[in-house]
C-alpha cells in the first residue's frame, strides 16, 4: 500500500446539541496527491486530557466531509484535543474497495 500525503482542512463553528454536550461542527476537504479523496474515513480520537467522545465522517466524491459524534448523528465534536486518522481501503493494485454508505 502506498503512502499518500493527505491535506485536511477543518472549519470550526460553535453550536450546542440536545444531549447536553457543546459541539464544534467540523467539515473540510480531504486530498491525496492534490486530488479529492473519495470514500475516505475520517476518525477523530480523543487525546489524553480530553474526556470526551470521538467522531467519524466519510468523504464524498469531491473529498468533502463532516463528522458526527453521537448515535443520533449529532454534527460536530466536543471541544478538546483529538488525533485525526484518515484512511481508505485499497487492494494491492491501489484500487479502492467499494464502501457502503448510510441510506438517506
């Protein structure tokens, strides 16, 4: 599997949610080698000292993504320090595996 440089742009805005947690919406653009990265998984994992939940997102055909951090699809993530992992499953030839998307 080859390594790619991923560029992640995050836009933060303040907002509150129904479960009592304050969340900061995160949306951005994922690129690899200058091109939008489609069907990539974006995972935010709390770092030490951040006593909160993580968040997940998936990029669309244009590399755009937003993250959710609850089972109720609450947009955003509680403020804190997070590690970000971006991944995409590919076969030995570099072809992307098909992914399942949540039905609208």
